[in-house]
């Protein structure tokens, strides 16, 4: 049931961008499953990390039209279209006339993180499946003790080093899971070519999400009993998870659009 | 405003039939009957608590009778309230106005409520009539009591009523104010042909203007009739200023004039005597050692009224 | 004649210094709220969204003119009944106390007509007061804080409404708020018909609101049947206009119930006033 809800939810956002690509991906990935399983057997963590670093290294400047839909318990917000600007290493801005709920981390943070392999060490944890796709699971652990993040788990397509899913655990904000969706079934042939997802689904625990009672109590609408009933009935996400889906239509990759944008912003 | 109909002379403007008003267990008006003919000035008299104000309020539909019938211009309030009120102007008790509005604004507002076609013009006209010209734009809060009484008279004339009901219009007025009020009432009656119902404790003022009298006591009509007839029919009052008046009264009551004398509120001896009895009464007093300083023969409303009430209250 | 009487009533309300207390109070209160939010609004937003911001971030400014306007409305709609009752509770009894009711009732105007003109004047005053609050909330606040999506907290949680939907919702909310406030006005005018002093109806109105609100708030099963029919339960029905989707059924019920209160209260007022002895 939950899987179906998630699929429907994500399908809404990704429809405009990846509906046709996703079908192709599903068909091709099923065919490639047997090949990738064989490849992962010969791959070690260092090689995989190196390939991921190589793919991420060129990420500098991005601009995209983005569709955002947030599904957060006790929060109701409509999907919105906006323009996203990202300038390495950490400048991110969503240009929107509307309020948007986004994950605390910016969507490119993982790529930025992967660029600096001296900060972590990788361990292969074996094979797994993401949807119907085969993947190897790679765990990254911090080399320093004073890091906020504690563990990153990546599900990577072994043949292409494409990230299919990630999970970041932090002391401060807990665990955030990310699923990566791509319109093209195959990543760029250039091992150093950027392989950016066309959609991203963030999922995080929201069971501890609370809104101030003093402000939510509505004296005039029914009894406190009604209010209590209402408060215990989440609007969405019955599993207590908050989800934010982002669908991208890339405008420019490494062509300086974000740099120009932030420069204008600073000047403005 | 509803169309005006001319009142035939001597037609009945007010007719109260067995009028009763109860406030819980207290009966303020107890079967009151009286009539007021068109063109007259009726003095409506009675002691405090006699039911005068209650009756006047019933006349202008501020209070609904508990029983009995009240006809004004031959109509009653149940079926013709607006038609009746279009022909009545009243000043009940004290003149109260919106203190935060000017005199003119107050009159204009009431003129509009009365259906007057040109409220401003009519208001100015009446301010002139009551002698308040020049004070039109002053707030009522700055007016003296006398000025408010004048404004009160003006407001009750706004819609040119046929019947003017005035409840204590002279209260708080200085002597000149009382004279002016009297003149205005006479003007309204004689020059403008209005029928006036006047309730007042200023008996001399009532006496000066009234053509008819109704005296009420304890909610009932004690007497009604033309002022002239009532005053002439009654016994003449002789006021004797005498030393030791109380002793003189005791002596008189024990003698041939038993029950005929009384002391008025100034301590003077007053007696109801025929003209031919006066020398004998004076002689009787002087022979018994009383010094008679003055003898005044008079028939004033005040004496008539006091006498009437004394008799009525003694009888009850 | 009714229009003339209504005009007269409006002239009196306009000339009465007390009538401006409400406007002054609203201006001052809104000023204080705007100043407080301008100085410390971010903390307020952080307080509301602190739990949310542990794992999510809000892009864009939640503290905008629409939110401030909504906060202003929410805070002041609590005070408006008092400001309304202050004037409308005086409409009959104040005149009785002043003695001017005598002057009015001896005019060739039906008592029903006169009282209906007072109910009409109460409606005009309530509307104008609400409009003033609306100007302060929906025009002045956005002028100072700018516009944007409106984040509304309710029993349902946090709802974020697109800015283009906010103004029409505010307009509809004002209609519903008017229905609620006019019920208060009707109550105070009706109570005013029973009294000969100004204070009684004002205190009576506020006491009724307090008692009904208490009944509506106490979680006692005995009151469950009564609660939906108390007008105080529907005083904040305007807030439902900011839910998504709008519960039109609930709002319709609130409007019908408030309308029924108008009819009942005006009926009681007319019946009483028609039979009232004017003794002052």
C-alpha cells in the first residue's frame, strides 16, 4: 500500500520529465541485471569510490527548472515550479515566487561530498536491488571523529557507477534517504561526464514533527476532543515519513549560469 | 407624513375611556375618563403620583394601556399609530437631545423622522420661533436648561401637529422664561389653532392659558370641565391674614363655620365663604381677640385646586 | 421612511465619539502587532516551524503581508465583538437612558421600522469596522511586509496557500466574519431592547459570548449536542476559508446557523420593542 502511495506521489512530479524515459529504463535495466551482477563481483570499494569521484569532480555550476512536491505529515503544500541554481561547493538557491519545502541539504550535496575522498573511506556491503535494478551497496564512513554525518550508504549501479539510491545519517538531523531517477537508461560514456538525475526523491522520518499546540488549537471549531482527533490524524504520509520530490529539467550544466545568477544576486 | 385632515371645531381630539395602566401590582391609572375638544388648552392637573405622566405617555403611545380605550382624532393606536403621531407633537417630562449634535442637527434629525419635506428650513424656522436663532450650530451640551426647554418646544412643532402635549414645559425656567413659554403656548393656540394639553405644577401658568381643566388624583379623574365654569361655580375663597392663625382656625371650626376653614402652606387662614358672610366672620374673629390684618377675596386656580384635592382626599 | 431612519441612525453613530473607539483600538492594536512582527516576526516563524526545520527548510519568506494580515485578523476577531457591542449595545438602551428614545418614538414612524433601522445601522457599523480591520490587515500589512504564499496553522496542521488564492479567500473570509460579528451586533441590539442603560447590554453580550465559548470549549459530553448550535462555535468559521480544500459544507452550515441567529434575535428584539413601555 505504502509502495503504491509512494509510486503515485513520485509519479506526479516526475511525469513531465521522465515518464517516457522511465519506461525505457525499466525495460533496459531488467535486461542488464544479469550483466551487472557479474560485474559487481569483481569490483572493490576503492574502484567504485574512484569512479564516483571521477563522475562528481566536474560538477561546478548548474541551473535547472525544477518541479517540487512535498509530502510532509500535517503539512499541505501544493506542487510548484521554480528555477534552481547551484554553484559549487555549497551555493544553492531556489528561485520561486512561492514558498517551497525542501530538504535541509541541497540536492547536489552528495556529489560535492563525493569530490573529497580524503574525508571518508568506503566499504562494499554486497549486492542489493533498487526497484527492479541490481545495485551494489557501498557504505562510506567518516575518517575524522568530529563530523556531523555518521554514515552514508549508496546503492550504485556497478557497471556505470550511477547512483540509484543514497542514505545519509547525521547526528543533527537523522537519516535522509534519496532515490535517484534518470531519463536516460545509460550514463554518459565519458567516465568523467556528469551523470545527474532527472528526479530526486528525498525521504526522511517525520514522526517527531510537531506544530505548536497553542497556535493550532482552534477554540471555535468543535471541542478539544475534536481537535485531538484532528491532531492525531495526519493529512498525508500515514507511515510518518516526509517526502520531497524534485524533478529537474536541466538548463545549463557547468556553463556559468549559476555563477552569473549569484553574481547578480550579490550585486542586487 | 400622512395627509392632514382639518379638525372641525369642537370635535373631540382626545377621548380616554376607562383608561387603566398597571405596573405589576401597582395601578398608576385607574379607569380614567376625559375628553379634549379641538382648539382648547387643557390644563391637566394633579399631585405627584396622580398618574399624569403615565396618562400623557399613553396619549403619545410611549406606554400601552393595560385596559380601556384611547381615541385621538377619533382613531386608536392599534390601527392608526402613524396617522395619529403625525398629528401630535409632544414634550414629555424634560427635553432630552443628542448632546453630541448641534441644536440644528437635532431638529433636522427629528424633522426627517417626522417626515418633514424640508427639514433644515423648518428647523431654522422653529429655532427662530422659540428664540434660539444664532445658536443653531451650538452643541446641545452647551445649552442651559431654559434653552433646552425652548428647543423641546421647537422639536414638538416640527411636523406642524394639531395637538401639542406639553408635560411640565415650565420646569426650571426663570420668570422671563415662564412668561415667554406662556406667550408661545398662547400663540400656538390662538394664532396657529393648535389644541394643547398642558400638564404643569405652575398653576398660575396653567390658569393663564387653560380653557379646560382636568384634575386627576390616584389615577382617576376628579373633575373635568371648562376652566371658566369650574372656577365660577366653586365657592369664593377668602384669605384672612390673622394673628395666631392656628388658634383662630380652631375657634372657627368649633363655631358657625365648622369645616369651612383651613391653613394654607404659608400659614394663612383661608375660608370658603359667601360674599355676605365676610363681615360676620371678621367680626367673630375680632370679638374673640384676634387681630385681622388683611382680607383678600379671590378665586384662583391654586386655591380651587387645593380645595378640590383636599375634599377628594378627605372623601377617600 | 426606513431609509430615513437608517440615515438618522448613521448620523448619530458618526457623531458619537464612542463610535471611533473601535477604529482607534483596531489601529493601535494592528500597529502594535505589525511593529512586533516587524521586529521579531522571524522568531515567531521559527517558533512555529522549528520542528519542521529540523529536517526541512522553507524556501521563501513565510513572514509576508498575507501571513501578518491573517495573524492580525486572528488576533483581533477576538476583540471585535467587544468593539461592536460597545456601539451597538448602546443603540436602544443608550437612547432610553438619554431620554431621546421618547423623541424618536413619538414620531410618525413604526416601532418596527425604527428598530429595524437600528439593526441596519448596527450592520453598517459592523461592516465598516470590519472593513477597517480588512484595510489594516490585507492592505497595510502587505504594503509593509510584501506578499507571498500564506502559511496557515490550523487543527489540520500547516497549510500553505498560493498567494494568488489568498485575496479571494480573505474576501470570502470577511463575508463569513461579518456574519459572525453581525450576530454579536444583533445580540447586543436585542439585549439593548430590554435595558434602559448602556452598560447592561454590552456586559450582557460579552457575558453571553464568554459563557457560550466556555460551553464550546469544555470537553463535557453534556454539551456535545448543544455546541454546534451556539453562535460562538461559528465565530471563527472564517478561518475555514483558509483550509485546502475549503470545507464549504461546514461554512454553509455556519452561515445558515448564524443567519438563523439573526432572524431569532431580531424577532425577539422586535417583539420586545413593540411592547416596551418607555418609562425613561
